[in-house]
């Protein structure tokens, strides 16, 4: 008995490497894929702000003016980086601004009042700053309280301690001048020196800012710890279920903010030789705003380290650009508020556009 051949069933040819199959597997255009990156929107915004002030404030075109803008940006950007990592991890720190002053006050009074080498004060200040971050993180994970409440309490404590302790020890609201103490010149070279590029003095903080940004980008994109940061910011319960050390990650992120506060505090101390105990209030909002403008979500789980770099540059550009343009500097905060709302709306539009089929 002969078996009849069944009619051949022709299947549609598999799509080639560069061909589209259907709407579900179609590759999105390159422009939309770029827009999905959290730092692209703020990069375009930073370019727009730069062009605006180059046109309206001719003084910005001078090399020394741009160096000053980069310096202002770096003092914001160094702190905005750890704040951004913390936000990607699902938390934020309202005590970051006054913690900078706490660090500077600690280093100054330790060295001057105890008649010790400046480096002793620097090391003690680092320990205190890391301890503040450790306290914030530990209290957060142990109590389950929102980071808003935990760090708001720390903010008020540090604000009061900064003023009360400084007045009781020095008899004034500012610390004593430490410029003639042992180790000052070496510490100043590390934290507050400048160097010349093409006849323009550039502050060392600009270099540190870029170095820290490169390290933070590598950590986020190339290390296991970076994956942990995104995971705990997205869903900490799911992260814990798959073995992510949530407690360690949260506490270490707060300690990174403490490290940033220490570094910026040392820069302020060795730039001006003395510290005003009432400063720092409100700076935490600038750091958070730079991170948000840079594409970090308040809900956590999304963001980058490059975005806050451009966000900080926008702040420095606006802060100095208003002065160079001859405008009333009282409009600075209003300008920043408009810029923040605009960045949030643009980021929202960019995300919706990038995820639309």
C-alpha cells in the first residue's frame, strides 16, 4: 500500500536581521530609544540653557566666566551624585544640606580648639559624616518610617546642634580661622586648590566632580551593587526575595550621602578658612532638584549618574548666568522652580513618547 504525500505547508519566511515582523517585535526608532534614556532630556535642556545665556549674557562666553560656572556646578554636582544614587534606591535625604556644614564645623573646631593638625579634624569630620548617614539608614530600615520623616528629624537636629555647639565652643556663630595651622596647605591643595588651563583658573572641585560622576556611572552600570540600587528602588520586597541585601544597600547609600557631605564641607572649610554655623539650610532641595532634573524619579528604581551632572550644570549656569546678564538675582529661585517643573514635565513626556508603540 502506497502512502500518499501530504501537501507541503509553506511557512512564511523568517524575518531577516533588519526586517520587521509585526508590531510586537518591531524595533523602535533610534530617536525613541535615545529618548528613553533618563539623561537625554536634561542634556537637551542644559544645551538650551547654555545657548540662551550665551546669547543674552555675552560675558558667559569668556573663559573665566565659564570656569566660574563650572565651579558653581561642581559644588552642587558633587552632592547631587550620591543624592541621585539614594533616590534611585527609593529614598531621599533632607539633611544633606546641613550635614555639609556639620562636617565643616567638626573639622574646624576639632583642629582649632584641640590645637591639632588639620588632618585630624578632617578624619574626625569624615567619621561624623559617615555616622550621620549610618544613623539615617539604620533608623529607616529598623522602623520602616519614610525617609522624609527620618531625615527631616535629622535636619532639625543638625541645624540646632550646628548653631548651639558652635556658639558654646567659639562664642560666635562662626568658627575660627584655621589658615595658619599645620596641614592646612596640604588639605587645601586636595579640597580647594585651582590650576590653570589656557590662562584660566579652574577649581579642583570640577575635576573631582567629573571623577565622582565617572565612578558612579561605572558602579550603576557595571557592578552588582549598581543592580542592587535599582532593585531596592524598584521593589525592595521582591529584591529581598531574590537575595538582594536590602538593609546593607539602603544604609550604604545614606553613608554615601554622608561622604559627599564631608567632601563638600571640606571644600567650603578650606576655601574660606572658616564656617558659618547657620548655612546649609535649603541646599538639600537644590541637590534633590538637580537629581530630579537629571531624570531620577522620586518613586525610585530609575535614573542615572550622568543626568544629575547636567542637572547641576543647569543650576550653575542659571545661578551665574543671571548675574552675568545683569538681571535681578532675586529671580534665581523662581527661575529654578520653573526649570524644575519644566524638567519634570519634559521627562514625563519623553518617557511616554519613548514607551509608545
